[in-house]
C-alpha cells in the first residue's frame, strides 16, 4: 500500500495494530477521522489518553473501574457468596447483559496457554485463592470459554482449591465447544449460568 504522506502512513500503521483491524480498514478509519472537525478528533485522543493513564482495576475482582471498587463489588444488593470466574472484562459485560446473575466476579486477565507463554503466575489466580480463603464465598462458577485453554485453566484452579470449603460449578454446555463467551447470545448465556453443573461432572463428562 503506497502512501502520499508519511503522517498518513504512520497513523494507518498504528490503527492497524488494533485487533481485527487490517490496513484497509485502518486507512478508512484514519481518512474518516481526518474529515472530522479537529475538536472531534481531540475528544477521541483525549479519551484514549485518559483511559490509559487514569483507569483503575477493582482491588477486589480486577474489573476495570473508575474507583478502587467497581460498581458491582460495591453494590450491597449483590450476592457476595457467589463468584463467577471469567477471563476478562468482555465476559463480565456479556453476563451482566443477561440479567440472570446477581453475584460477584473475578477477572483472571487471560487463560493458561503454554503456546503463548501464559502460565498460572501471569493470571490473577492467587488473588482468587485469597478471596476464597477468607471464607465468605460459598460457590465459584467457572465461566471461561470452552476451549482447551479454558478447560486447562478451570482444572488448574480446581486443583488449587482442594481442601477449601467452596462449591465449584461450571456453566452448562449450551455454549458450543470452542466458543468465546462474549459471542454467545444473551438467552443462551443466561440459561447456561442458571443451569450450571458441578465442576466434577464436567471433568467426568470430558
């Protein structure tokens, strides 16, 4: 792709580094921004800079937040005995959209993936174990995607919980094997949470 401007080329390159954005899409987005009033472009750039420099991660569940505790963890109406273990913020948003879950969350920040060099020490697993050790959690719901990496992460955490008084369950397999949680429709995802099964059963089934 030939560019008449180095500034344009640099902007397209940086835009194309975003996931799911190829160079042609990046060029279309950059040209769109170029046509916008300077004020509109400044609002976008300032929002991104503030997001990066000022965003917090909830000190309880590691969800993205504007404050030390996210709105979910700070809500006294949520069931603090129930914690749903998810990969990232997109999964929290997907589950919240179902309106079928009233517990808390724990965001791991990824899945165990030796191929990508991601081990248990790279995830927020120790923080989860410490939450369980406090004794206020009665059930953990594993809601990672049904991929090999997701299943491996679930099993690793399950083994780490041995000896702790907590029930472990996993979302029902209404979510197809290999599917990411964020792409499931709200009805299917909601039902999979309500119809969750003991984690031990999912191991036997596998």
